[in-house]
């Protein structure tokens, strides 16, 4: 953030993300050109695929919901300069929580009660999976990045174990649970529309989007309107300063990671409890990693994250369309866009500081304030 | 008795084959991290190297040119990492994540664009790969008890890149601990300001470290796709870059302990299927996937400081800002 002090806020919030996005698209455009296709046509296909075709908007918003959760998860930790790159594992374990609750209670308890318990389990399981790395960093000094990488793999192995044994649907051999009882799952958009006599295409888009938006508001309040958020941001700016100001550094690290994990775990509410109504292997599909790009693009601010999630939701849904329209390009192109965005808006974020500062430099401070230095 | 010994010798041989990419990647990480640049992009460079090797070999026909291509592709990613982390002082973790995601997307995109085989490259014929060969006298000595099988089955009969990986260990020890370059490289990871005031460029030293890491990951990638395997398939690195990172930490960023960590993790992988048949009291048999988690679990335990303590280079992950 060293350079942003000299750059007007609107440039930092609008121009820089736009520039990063343009660069990422430029890289991919050149790649598509090199492959021998027309990049503008590819862009057109992606836009149609994301918004225009029947049902496409539903899928776009379904992906968006996933990304809001994982993006917020990365952002909360990032406010304290912690990299939680374990969103993938935390979401997976959150899914296990949802499945365990649903399989245990959906025949016994009323649907809405099971649903609320399952949502709580998603958050709780995800939180637990991030609590350990947080605890280890805070008390034992093991770096949270390495631990969360390891925890991603451990989670993946555990999920294989759970879905090929204890949680597997009886009498079959695919790694998935049975369908959850209808009343316990979160209603999908086409069902809700059906209640009002409307007919919309069947997509996994469901009411979890409301929960995601609620979470975004909650994170905004937490970060910018609570003492905890203040401590979090102080720690992110400077650990010695935080310590000097009396912030409990270990406690803040553990809390930040736990909240981050809970948010990542909630992704399972959308994907498992809302989208598929059962737990299937690898339902996280790399969305935990997308959260990193979303958080960086959205400047770790909830509003930015919601917008960046919509962008990535459209990219993912539109990218799927590429494989149908072109013989030589396919949806992995989205990974390239994603990687380029992380590179430009994350690792290379200081590259434009100097030129932009020159371009948008604030007018010279008035003599009275200059004299105060 | 001789039967069992032969069996063990063969398990050791497969351990060596599975450990080879880990050794190369872990040494790559050692150069980079000893110089103070965190490298979680090992996985991406490995994957990119594997793709470049297989793609170029199947187009040109020579595994040697494929190897060069792998090194070139991996070094390009390493230079991007260096440009972001050294020149622009970006966050090294973020850069590494970007490189891993870029590699996993680019390899499939390019494979489909060039070969239209769903993200794979055509399978390579025997003479397009680094073939296995017997060391001298392997046949003659194989009859000798104990040493015979160990030489003929374990050490002999690998492709050349296995021996390159093994040779890289003493070379790394020599370069890092017996040369002026190695001293400066290690110093730049511990106290860059001291190296700077001695008149050496921190940035140039770190760039060289990152490039060496790129070269080694490239060789490891070539091993996966044109030596051990016969072609590229999507995501063929399958987390090996991360296991190498774990081995590096497990080996306390030191060459010999890291080598043993790689061999240990290789042995786990080569015996996982056998171990999954062993019934444990109270738990029953463990699935292969759970046994394969051991490297990750062991690394977490080690990092938590419950078994020894892994102390990273002091200036690791910190971009160097020259005092004005």
C-alpha cells in the first residue's frame, strides 16, 4: 500500500483494477490470436454464454455466489496480511459438515431446522479447518501459507476417504452421498419462481446468494465498524505497531483465520446444500483458489469482492461456452485469465504505482500544510 | 531370503524413480528460498516443463531438444516470478499462486490448440524418450548376494535424468557451501543488507537463484513427461511440486536431509498400495489416498515444532529495499 498514499483513492479503486483486467484480457487475447482464433469473437461467445443464452444467467449467479464466499474468506485474512490459500480445503470440509448434518437429521428433524444446522455446520467445519493453521502460526510460528497448502491436500484425501466409505450412498460405488431430503435443502431459483407461477430455466442458482450478500455486509461491518476490524487492519499495516498499541497478535491471527475459514466453508452451502442437494467429490472445483483472484481484484473490500465475483462468475460460465463454439480453445482459457489477474493485480500491483502517481498526482499541498512538516 | 532382498531392491528402485522429480524440485526450491525468494510456484514450473518437453519432443522427435524446451519454459515462469518479486517487490506467495494457476491453464489450452487431444500430447515412442539403461557390469554383479541386487535392480536400469537428479545433490552442496557464489546466495537470504553493503547486487543474485530454480524444475518436468512417462496429460504434476516444498521444509533447507525427505516421500508413494492392504489395529485398513497424505501431515507436525524445528532463511519472503 506504500504507493497508494500518493495516488487518489478513485484511481486506486477504479483505474488500477480496470487496468489489471485490461492487461489480463490483453494477454489472453494475444494467446487466442496466436492459436489462430478471433479474440473478439471469443469474447462475444463468453458474454453470450454468461448472460444471454437461456439459463446462462442462473449459472453465472451460481458461480458468483461461490466466489463471494471464497473471496470474502481470502479478504478477511488478507486484511491482517495473512494469506489463507486454504479456501479450497476449508470449503471441502464445510461440505463434509453439510453432508454429515443432512444425512443424520434430514429424516428426523423438520426441513428448515436441518437447513439451519447444515449452514451452521458448513461455517463451523470450515472454521475448524482454518483454526488449526491459524493456531499453529500464532503459537508455534509455522507459516500459515505452507500449513494451509498442506491442509488442502489433507482435506482432499479426507474427502476421498469419507465419500468412498462412511458418507457414500449405500448400494453404489460413485463417490457421492445420497440426495438430501427436499425440505432441508436451499430452494433453487427455478423452484422459487415456480411458487409464483413463473417458469425459468433449471439451474443450480439458489437462495444462497442472499446469504452471500448478507455475509458481504457482515464482513464490511466487521472490518470497518468494529474494534476487532480495527485491530485486524492495524495488524495488517504493521505488526510492531499493533503490538505496541496493545493488540493481541496471536488472538487476532487466530480469529482472522477462523472467520476466514467459516466464510470459505459457507461456500458449501451454495454448492452442496443449494446447488447439488448432495455431496459429490471435488465439488470445490478450484473455486477456493478463485477467491484469491477475487479478493485481489476487489481490493479486499466487500463491495469490490461482490463486483469481482460477478466478473469471475461470468468468466466461468462464459468460459464453459468456449469449448462448444471453438475447436481449439476451451474453458481452461479462464484459468489463464485468472492467473494473469492474480499476477497483475496481486504480484505486480506496484508496477503502475510510479507512472500512475505521475499521471494523477494530487496538486501540490497548500503552503500552510507543507510548512507543518 | 534372496527373494525378499530382490523384492526390497525393486521397491527401492521404484522409490528412486518416484523421488527423482521431488529431488529436482526440492533443490530448485532450495536455491530460491536460500536466496530469500519463497517459491510455491514449483508445481507450476514442473507442470509447464512437463508440457513443453512432451510437446516439443513430439513435434521435433528428439528428447534432448524437449529437455531444453522444458528448461526454457520453466525458466520463463521463473523470470516472471523474479520480475514480480525482485524487480517490483510484489508478494511472493501471490506470484507463486499466479504461476501455478497460469501453468495449469496454459498447458491445457496449448495442448488442445496444438494437438486437439483433450489436453494431452501424443504418446511418445521409445526412441523419443530418455530410455532406461543398465549401468556397466550390472549383469555380472547381479549374482553377488546383497550387493548384486542392490546394484543391478536399485541403482542400475534408470533413465539418465534419475542420475542427473542424484548428481545434482553433491553439485548443490558444492555450489551452495563451497563457492563464493553460494556464500553470497545464502547471505542474500539471511542478511541482504550485508551483501548489499559488500558491493554485490541483491537483485542480480536473487535473479540467478530464481533462474537456477527454473532450470531444475524444467528438468523435473521433462522427467515426468518424456522419461518416466511417455507424454503429457493434464495436471500430470499432481501436487509433486508441493510435496517437494514439504520435503524442502522437512529437510530444513539443507541438501542431504532434503534428499532423505524426498526419498522418504518417494518410498511412501511406492509402497502406498502395499500399505493399504495392511490392517491396523482398531482402524482397519487405510485407503491409499489417506496413506499418501503422510508427507503433508508430517510437514505440518514438523512445522509446528513438535519434532525438531524448521527454521527458514531469515530474510525469506521479504523484498529487499535498497537504502537511499
